C-alpha cells in the first residue's frame, strides 16, 4: 500500500499532463493498462507461492516484524489492552 501512495505525488501531475494532451478516454485507458501491469507483476512474482511469513535470517520462529504492540492496542482473542501492565 505504501508503494502506491508513494507514486501519487509524481503521478498526479503526470496524469494531468497526459490527460490534457491526449484527452480523458485515452488517459483512462492508459491508467487501466497500468493497473493490469501491476496485476501481471503480482501473478508472476514469488508472492503466489508464499505460504508463511518470512523470518529474519538467524532468528528461528521470530516474525520479520518483531516490534511490541503499540500502547492501547486491543488483543484480537482476549479483548485485553496490549502494551500495558495488567491492573
């Protein structure tokens, strides 16, 4: 998701210039081709065969994101607040 939002600042003026020079329909057609390109990229990547979240090299059983939960986060199964000492 972050990659898509990172492309927005240069993409908005570029889309405006393309839309102004080519017109609305060709610009929307090019945008659709771009979206199909991202789909093809995902379908041909190794993401399709990924069955588990990768771990950091040298750390068995530890997920790649091993940061503690933020203060005030609520646990999914128990409903208790995470990151705080029990009362």
